[in-house]
């Protein structure tokens, strides 16, 4: 069995909506890679999803992956809710459009390329890798604030 790539992700938003950032720490054996980015006007949930999407996009081949997220929205959405949303034509149980459908579709397509275990971790609880992902997400917020709009 192929050794798993560990991915730790986080999103941040200053205002919701407002300037936001995403960050991810990828680890395989002794190798680490940090990635982050930001957007001017977004939501925390969009940044949480974007962090996982960008991390999975950075993988060069189909892999065994363990994704650590402090977002129950992401963890439950991809492991529990997405099947029902797809079966209902991307509608919720009360027939409303799924929020962030564009990102859920992207994530769903990426998940199909890998063997993924989803692990929820408590945010801001001293988990070292989660704290690093949070710091990266906040760098993304700073980056979004510094770039001119328009």
C-alpha cells in the first residue's frame, strides 16, 4: 500500500463575506509543501473548500491522502451530503440550490482521483499542523488585502 500524503487545510475570512484566505500544508515522509492564496470578497466556507481543492490539485498523481480539516462543513459535505445533493440535481433536502456548488463540483471531481480519508480536527486547539494551515490562510487574507481590486 502506498504511504499516505497528509494534508492539513484551513480557511479564514475577515468579515463574512470579506477578504479571505486559504492555506494548506502537504506532508509526505520528510517532505513538506506550504501553499496559500486569497480573495477580496469571499466567505469562510468558500475558503475552507478552496484550501482542500488547491491542495488536491497540487498532487501530481493519484494518491492515498489523509485530509485534516477543522471545517465540519467540508468534512461532512464531502463524506456525507454530496451524494444526496448530486442525486437531487445539486439541491438541498428542502430543494434549495446548494451553496458553493461550483466548489463542491470541483472538489467532487478531485476526490474521484484519489483514495481519501477525511479527518476533522478541532480548530484553534493547539494542533500544530492545523495552526500552520491557519497561519497560511491568514497570509492569504493579507495577500488579498494588499492586491488592488478591479
